[in-house]
């Protein structure tokens, strides 16, 4: 069951975006953005990440809950300041993805250090 996504609405309004603007950025229709905001469908994780990782200078504060999408134990934050029970496998998979992202960043940092060493 989807939950009304007031955080997405707050984000959109704070950044003076229309549903069309946000839909164009995400590659979805205005109707789909409306469905998310009205709780008919959930905001897919990959679209949330696309918004959070944007390079347009948008204020993403309304979408961030305690700096993380994860709660404690077998819970996932649903983006509405509420932790909801989640399948342990889902939580493990999400944490693994988060760990892989951190490893990738470490590799990028090492490669950049090597390249900068050659440039000196």
C-alpha cells in the first residue's frame, strides 16, 4: 500500500518545480508524479536516488530523513519519518548495495590519487 508522499510535494514546491518539471527530470509523466504525491503508488527507490543525486542545486532536505533511508534492525524508513517492517532479505540487499557504493567510491578515490600523482 502506498503512502501519501508529502515529502515529494514539499521538495517540489520548495524548489519551485511543477509536476511536469519533475516528471521531465525523472523521465516519467506528470500523472505518475501526481500518483506518487497522492499515495496511489510509491516513489521508486531509483527515482528517489536520482532526485537526491541531482546536480541542479535543488534543496533535497524534505526528502532526507535522519540522513539515511535505513532505520535500525529490520526496518526501512518510508520517507515519512516512519520506520516500517521490511523483509530481512530486502534490508540485507539494500545494505549490500550501500556497501558496494562505498567500495566503488574508495576505488574512484584511489584512482584519482594515482592520476594526480602522474600529473605532478
